[in-house]
C-alpha cells in the first residue's frame, strides 16, 4: 500500500489540511459506534484493531508528516479519548478502517460485485450513524415526500444535519443542500427551481439537489481511498442518503458531475432523487 498511497498523495496534496482542527465528541462517538459495529461484523476475527493502527501510522506519516499517537485506533474502537482527537487523526482513522474493510471485501468479491459490496458497507455505516443522529438531534422526519409540509420537514432535517456537521468540525466552513439547480448535465439542461422539486418527484422522474461542503474533514482520505481502491467513505453523503431513504426516496450523487466551476474550497455533488422503486441511472 505504501507506494500506491505515496503516489496518490504526491499527485493530490492537501496543504490546507496540514493544520488540524478539533472534531466534536458527539460526532466522533456516534461515528465510532457506526464504523466499528459494521467493521467488526464484516471482518470478524480476520483482522485486529492493531492491524488498523499500522495503516493509521503509515497514513499520518505519509499524508501529514507526523508520528501517530500510540493506540489511536484502539482508543477510537473503544469509543475512548475522543475529546482529544483532531481532524487529521479522524481522517486517518476513517481511511484505515475503511481500507481494511475494502481490502477484506476484495478477498471475497471482484468486478462489479466488489464495488457493490464496498458501497453497501459505506451505506450501512451511514444508516447507523443517521439513526444515532436522529435521536441526538431529535429530528422530525417525513415518512414520504408528497406535500409541502413533507418538504419543509425534510429541509428542516437537512438544516439540522448541516448545523451539527459544522458545529462538530466535520465540515470546517460551509454546508448547503440546494434544490435550485441550473446547469447542463449529461447532455441535458437542468432548470429546476426549489418549488419544482415535488412536482418533478411526483411525476416519477428525477429531481435534483446540489450538496455543497466546505472543507470536509475526510476529503484527503476520500480522495486517496477512491484513487487506491475505487470507493470512498463519504460519511455525510451516506448520512443524507439515509434521510432520503426514510422519506421513501432513492437518492445518490452522480459519478460524472464536473464541479470545476465552483471555488476550490468547496466539494460539490450533484444528486439525483427519485421516489423509491424508480429507475436508477
């Protein structure tokens, strides 16, 4: 893994991530429980947390040019000492636990099935994290997206999630999920106002959303995972995916959206949202 990681880091350095910032205990506690529950269920006795620590050590050395704290992975797995964790350390832990899970899946699957299983792992983590977040924030969730009241409920939940992610340091500078989408995508012009969303959804076609993130804490590891194994964690995206799922929708970020027209400090995803059971492209 060393040479591959070294090569990708050389091509995609993140200088503005070298100065770490605090990450909130509430976020870390819920994310630790979600990751470790799904990781342990997957790997069983095939891998130890100490092996994950080896990946953490290498990642922090290569990406951040620092020495990792001893026992970091074991403390995270035990949901302990979270108050002292900083951005680069969580970035490394997220990379390490996902990389170990993805590598184990590669020993059991290949081709399209491997990509599917890796994504399922990320979806399961996101769903479990979202369940904890609903309780923590006491979110009121719509059971469907049919009325303006349902849509207002969804917007309120999205706003609550965004405020939490910013407050806890998962996002350092910005959160927005917009339903006003005007752009060319896949050869078609999208000209969607927010008030068009329910109508488009109800007709059985795709409605759209734009998810904007300012300095997500796992941006480096998401890029490095994607370039080394072809799949990434996308913690907040999988969380929002579960929110839409609870409202009876399939929602996902498109693979081929070009966000180059946006400021470099923003990560922007174009989402397609359909009523559950619709055709996914």
